[in-house]
């Protein structure tokens, strides 16, 4: 059983046979550092599970880039609005490191309901978990100080601080690089 099957089985309590059917629809891919997984303005017709590496989800606004998220191993990545509702993507998704992923295309994803009878229940659980994660993130952004957001990210994803350019982390946390650096200096002292 690979990481994808372990994740599916653990998070969705799916039967081993159904888990295998789902996992077989995903294809293994490797992205070189700097390669784009998705570009804004295009339709996102895939979803991937990250086995190894990091993907940056960001939007370009004029002369600046706003990092929405850094996707890490053990999680799925897609532009949900584009993937499920067929809107053009607003996000760029780019490999920050060489990245190994398992990818399913949109049509195969849609057909999962025919392949696995309880798929609608599993999908509902998956989307609910995604929603709760985003809900918590929004609440943290409006209720926590910049310093507390920094500490929380450091405690939860310490390795990112050595792997990701710090301006991306600052943007993801909703602060300027200068504020991020000030807080970082304070934490180190």
C-alpha cells in the first residue's frame, strides 16, 4: 500500500478493495523545481496527492504575488472552484522543489461514483474537511496577531522555514516580509 492508499484509507474509512480501485486511477508524476502544475486563467482538470515535495499556490496581482498556501506531502492540491465547478483557475500552482505526486484527471474523478458506490459519502467528508481547514485558517487570520500566526506555523510546519523562501511564508500568513523578519528575529533571540 502506497502513501496515497494509506491516506485514503485513514481519512475516509474506505474499504481496502475500494481504496485500491480509487488509487489505481491516479498516475504518478514528477514535477521539476519551478514547473507549473496549474496556471491561472486555465481550467484545472486534475487533482493531485503530494507524495514528496512542495507546491506553492499563489495569485499574481500587478507587480506582486500573494501566496495562498504551501501544499506539503500527505495532502491533496487542486483549484477546487475550477476543478469542481469548471471555472477558470485564479491560482498558479508551482513546484518549489522537485515534487512527486499522484494525479487523477477530472473525468476519472467524476466517474468515481460509478466505481465506488459510497463515493458520494467519502467526497462529502473530504470536502467538509477542506472547508473546516479553510474556515480555521480564515478565523486565525482575523483573530490572531501576526506573532501568534508565525508561532503557529512554526510549531506545525517547522521544516517550511528552511525549505521555502521566507517572503512566501510571510505572504501566506498575511504579513509583510519586514514584519515576518522582525518577528523571526524576536523568536530567535
